C-alpha cells in the first residue's frame, strides 16, 4: 500500500513537473494516465467524480517526464563509465 500512497504524496510535485511544456510521446502519456487512474480508482478506491483529481493529465505528464529524466541519467552515467 505504501507505494500506492506515494503517488498521492508526490501528486503536487508531479503535477507541477507535468505542467511544464515539453515533447511527450502520446502513447506513453496515455499509459501513465491509465496507471494513475488505476491507482486512484481501482487500488485506492477513490471516487472518480472527486474534483481533486482534475489534475490527472499533468500528473501523467510528470510521471513520463520523471521516467525520461531517469533514462537520460542512466545513459549519461553509462556513457561516462565506458572507455
């Protein structure tokens, strides 16, 4: 349950990150939106009509941005370690 609640703890930060302009692959954003929706409504059983969850897309964007940043960091670190 802790990992599911982490989404709620990071909600505002992810929404702020996702509100920034940037290129995102639509299929990846849709995957992240589905993930957020599943965690909120199916796993945590929060009501879908609750207006607190209107920021769903910025949070999905934030997740995509966070993953992209992690992948970039991984490749950068691997590149530095190569001879």
